[in-house]
C-alpha cells in the first residue's frame, strides 16, 4: 500500500523558475530548493531549447528538428497562464512535460510541484498475495510488520515528501483500517512502514472510530469509493487520536530543533571513512544522543522519530535497505565518507560544467575537459556497442550480433563519473526528491544518445551502463536493490564477501569424534534433483521386532562439527545466511570447495541423524539424535524413486501443467556423483523406500487433520543456460559476446513426497529434542495464528484445502483472509505451533549447507550431545521425581545472543528467498519476454487475457494468463472497451502488450475486448463462508 497526492492544478516549476524578463519571481511561484537546482540545470545545459532539457519520463523523437531558443520576453501585462498556453502552442512536444503524479516504479514522482498537504492522500492497493516458498507460507513481496489495533505508523506518499502519521484501527473483514493525522480514514489489505509505535493508543480510544466505519466491501478495489466520498469517522470522533498524533509530531519536532546541529551533521558521527555501515535506527540514535544531558529521554519514541525523519531527508548518506525491516527497528545502509565525497565531487563537476555552457562565468578548464572527455568516451563506446547490440527502451539491450567493441581509454575522473551513475541507476541510492536525480539526468543528456528513451531516468542510466560494458547486458536489477549487509555486488556475477583468509585453515578435526558411530549396516538414500549442487540430507529405514513399528532416520550433513560458531568460517556463512540460486549469480552460503570436498553427504562423511520411531498409523513413539558416519550411500532422483516404488503423484494444478514451457530447454550438466537407477536397486531396497513413503504419508495425514496446507502451488521458474556466452573482465569493464538462453516453466511437483515428509519429521524431532532440554534454538512459529487457532483450522479445512485438493487456485481474497488469521512466520527462541505445516513445534535443521539458521541448531545440539556424554544423562532431566536444572552456559549461543541476532538472520534469509524466487526470477522472465516480443527470439501470444485484481483511480492491475505475470492497464489504455468504474475484481479482459520495463519489472497492456464478467459477490457462497470464518476469528480491537 502506498499513498499518492490527489490531483490539483499547478504551475510547472520549469516555467515558473525561468527568467521572465529581469523581474524577480513572485514568492508563490518561487520553486523549492530541489526545483531550483533542476531548473538551474535546465536553463544552462546548452543552447538548445529549454523544453528539450526536461529530465523526466517524456519521449522526444530524434527526428524532430530543433528550434531556435525562444528569446521573446513576454509583456509584463500578459497573464502568466495565457503566456504559458501560448508557449505550449509555439513549442510542441510529444509526451508529457512534467513528472507524473502517480509514478510507476523507476519513474520520478511529481513531489516538487504539488502542494505538500497530507490531507490530499489517496490509496494505492498493492498486490499482497501470500506466496508458498518451500515449506512456508510467506509473503516475500512485503516487509511490513504485524500491526495491531492502536499501533501508529508512518506512511510515505510516492508523490509527496511529507510523511503521514496514521493509527491502525484493527483488521476487520480482511482489511486493515487506519485513521490519519489529517482526519481521514482509509482501509487497505496491508501497509508498509519503516516507523511503528506499538500500542500508541488504547483500544477504548478506538471504539468511537470503529463504530463510525462504513461497511467494508468484499472487493478491495471498492475500498476507494467510500474514501473518495469522505465517508468514515468524523474529526470529532477521532479528536483524541488527532490530538495525540499532533502532540507526538510536535514533540518530535522539538527534539529535532533542540538537536539540529547533531542531526543535520549525523553523517559526521556515524559514517565510516571507507566502509559501508549497517545500523538500526536505535543504534544510530544511541550514537547521536550519547552525550545527551537527559539520557533517560534519548530513546523515547518521539526522539527516535526525530532521528528517523532527519535520516530520511538526507540525499546521500542514509538509505533504508529494501526488504529489511521489522517491528522493533530496521537497517540503514550508511554510505562511507569516501563515497559521499565522490558524489559531491561529481555534482560540483557537472553543475560547474553546465554553468560554463550556459554562458556564465567560466570555471576551470579542467572541469570542462573532464566532462567532455567522459562524454566523448561514452559516445564512442555506445556507438560501437550499437553495432553489435541494438539499443532498446525496455531495460535491456538487444541480442549479440557482431564483434565486441574495444575498451576506450577512460580517465580516473571518467571512472568516478561512472561510479556516480552506478550509485544513481543501479543502487538507486538517491531518493526520488533528491536534486542528485538531476545530475544523473544531465549526464545522460550530455551523452546525447538517449533522445528516444522514456526520459533521462535511472532506468535509462541502467541501459547506459549495459552499453558501455560496466555491467552485463543481462544483469539483474534486483541484485542491487536487494542487498546484504557487508557484502559487495560483483559486477558480472556473484558477490564479494570481506576477505577472511584461507578458510580451510580454520577447520578442526571432528569435534564429535568421541561420540560419532559408523553406520556400517545402513543404506542411506540421498534423493534430490539431478542438478543439486550440495547434498545435505538422506533418509534410511530401520526395521524393529514389531512389524508395525519402524525407525525413520534423517541423516543430515554435519559441517558444524568442523568449525565453531565464532570462527571466520561461521562469520563468512552468516553474511549470506541462505544460499542464493539466482541463475547466473549462484552464491553458496559456505565456500563451494568445502561443501563438495568435505561436507556434502558421501561415504565416510560425518552426519547428524534425527530419528523417530513411528508406527504404521503415523504416530511418533520415540525420538533420538545421534552423531554418525555414513558408509553406504545411494544417490537417486525423485522420479527414479517414484518409478522404483510404482508411486504416481498427480499435479493438483492441471492448468499450470498445461502451460507450455517457453524458451529452449537448458543443458543439464552431468552430476558429480554416481546416480542409481530403479533397476539397480535390490528388492529389499525397493521395499525400504516403499515403507518410507507409506509412513511419511501416514504422518502427513495427521498434520492435515490439524489444518496443514496439503501442498504448495507451483510458481514460474527461469532456467538460464550460459554455455553460449563468452564473458571476460577487461579492467573495470566487461566484454560479453553471445547471450544466455532463458527457459521459463512452472516448478514441477517432485515424483514422490517421501523426502519432503521425512525432512519435516526430522525438523520436528530437532525442535522437540531441544525443547525438552531447554536449549534455545531458532524455532519457526506462527504466533498470531495461536490466537486464532480454532478459526485457522476451520478455515483451512472448509475453504483453503478443499480448493487446493480440487486443483483450484484459491483467490487473492482467500489468501488474504488466511494471512489475516495466520499472520506471518516468525523465528523465536520460544517454541510454538506452526499451523500451515500442522506441527506443534518446528525448527529447521536439515539444510546446514545452505541455511545459517540450521547451522545454529546443529551447533546447539552438538554442544548438548557432548555435555550429556560428560554427565552421563539427559540435560534438565528428572531423577527420583526431582527436576534437575543444568547450567547451559556451555552452549555456543545463549538465549539473549540469539534474540539479538535472529531478526537480522531471518530477514537476510528472506532477502535471499526474494531474490531467488521472486524478484530475480521475475526479471529473467521479463528479459525472455522482451527478447521474444521485440527481437523475435521466441514466440509470444499476440494477445493475453488479463484477470483484474486491483483497480485505483488511475490504473488497473491484474494477472496475465501467461505464467501468472502481473500487468498494468492504465486508464488511457482502456480504449473505450469498458469504463474503469464498471470493472470489478475477477473481470477478464483481452489485452495486448504495449510496453515492458525489465528494470522496474513491469508489463503494460492495452484493452482489446471484454472476455468475462464476474458474478455478484453476494451470490458466491464461497465468499460468504470465507467472510463468516474470518469474522469469527479476527480480533478487531
């Protein structure tokens, strides 16, 4: 959810800021400092018409003849609006001159020309459909904290520099309701906020507003109407909340005014000379106010808010990391002083050069020659690049067709200018309101090669970097927007972590050698995809004297026994706490050499075994954890195991199975392990696998009875083949010939669920084992669902699971309501139920080669195993009816240490998953679409069917029937097919692609005809049942 300023008439600052004769500007027309900076560049860029210097999203045909500058000075008596209208007629230009009020991602917003009035806010509802990833129901698109009634949040407007304070009234009928400091009410599915004050007002103070709320519509797109009509609680009903918010804002302003000298120079206190720092708001505030004469008040909420606002107003030093934020604080990326020095240097260089071009007092010749040298080199490189790769306005340049352009002789200043453009276009370091946006735009304009681009925007800067060879033509923008603290992005692929020397020198002999036992009589089955990079789990079966009882053993790779939790190897892994599987940018958590040569499961390799004694009804009778060494290992694929035991697993979503794959099939490299085929198995081995499958299904049936989600929806995937690419690093630049082949398809259901069920069981064993001993570990919980346990189980059984089992994809409203009941997954040292998995207690311990949280669990368990060996008994056990409380100081991680580090670990895990499964994959798929749509590398449908999901006052968004891609249908692209007011969520429109922006991951379409209309919501029994279920379970106050 974002906020936008309402449309109002205004005067363009480019015209208002021009030199109208020798008279001074009227105060009401005097532009803001940002506007003055941009206007100054616009006036002095060169002798071309002023109109051509606009740096925003309009397009300029390169074939249009340039006009002489308009030197006529208007009569002092001519009204300004009449003069402006006449000027528009005499200076025609295709496209829109000003920045848009409702910017799409990658565009600049109109926040310098609109009145900065928080009372003119409107709501844009964004897609918040939860996504299944692995074994979790998570929403990787959102980083919002769980809000409760009475919480106060700060909301940002894309078209305004002024924040909006609002108080959450609670979640009612699936929608969160808010009351803003301007006295307006609005409702939304969810909001994003970087600043939250929990329990700012009491539930009793909310009652008058809740009683005055209008009926909540079932369609989220209909939320806009009552808000536009100013329905909802009156200012009188909200007077208590208004006074409290106003008082809070005034207190924060007082703190700022009293500490302006410190807050305005915060970079001097916080910045490092050469390294980025990553600090929470609390840590920055403590640093700035450490000498405060009133230390008791230094971390009050209004003091924190004063610091928060001061940091966000900075143009270069402080930027909140995307996707990183939680309820207690969030991370700021603090630029090093050297980087800011470079930014200021390039800003001055460009401004001085433009002043010189404008006929003002000349600056040093060196400044002119530096900019001109850069422009000349850039032009040569671009011209050479376009001989082999066609330029496009879609965020990527065309396929390779000729020789690689030579590297020009770039000077040191040229490289600094390129670094500035990288900060602007790749890292998106500068806020939308920053005057530094104009510097990047001016540089692109001076290069004079992008007249046909959407505008001199960061997206055009991204294409510029591709053309000169600073980044590869297929670079993924999400790698720059989703960053990991203390990790640098390696141009051309992968990441750079700080050097920690030879990590293998920090490996130790097996620390569990005293208790590790070989599994001489056990056959362990490593079942995974043939393309698996690391083998970190296996499963085996042990029969007992009782034919109805079996031991299921989950064997997991054991790197934790080779290095401690405080070694450089552990520090290396913690920087990227979950492996990244983004094609072209694979990054393992641990060094690959250690994984393949020492830790990946193989004969005579160590493992940690999680064992459960299970009967044929799926009831767990006993559990244990042991340290072992594998001896006999069989490697197989899911499909071969299914074939060996004659198991057939149908795809529950036939529509996704029918969707034809797009693009050439990727080449599969032969595995680095000997694979076993079904015919190579003995009868006993086939029997063991069949029993393991039956037992796993019986255990899973028990989870389903508790309301577990039966399976996870397939998602679009991109597989990329780089075999035809020749990429070289030439100094600071990249030479790339050939292009990667992109294959798009839906993720496939594995041939058997044997491994999935066994891994869940192993994780449950680890959680219960640690809980019984009081050992703190990262438990995976759903705390909000615990409050709505009965409603969650009923909703899953009656609504969600029947749809999934029938092969029907649940609607967005159903997932939203499910999320309202379940909340978000949490990581805590306190155990709790995980409802969507159907587990009473859960952790993750079966992937220590690719998840840092699993490594933590292993370190804790292994320390406890050694301690129990020394004591000769179980920790915190009972003897003679008396409870023994043991000292747990021997553990590598205390509960307090874990509580401090888990939020950041969890959020970095979320970063890696978003990059791999959502943002990065989406951008690969869009690159495939552009190459087919514009460069004939594949065949796309000529038209698509768009299912409407959201409708606002300025655009419609929905999903295409092509790999579930999201698309935008602007109101001026409806083509009189239908009016916006008559569209409802679920309506289907036949559309055609008009634009694709791989930089911002957007598809734009135009309407061709209506295909289908949805039935009246009131007639849909499913919706009624869903509403009743949620209404029973939600806590609205």
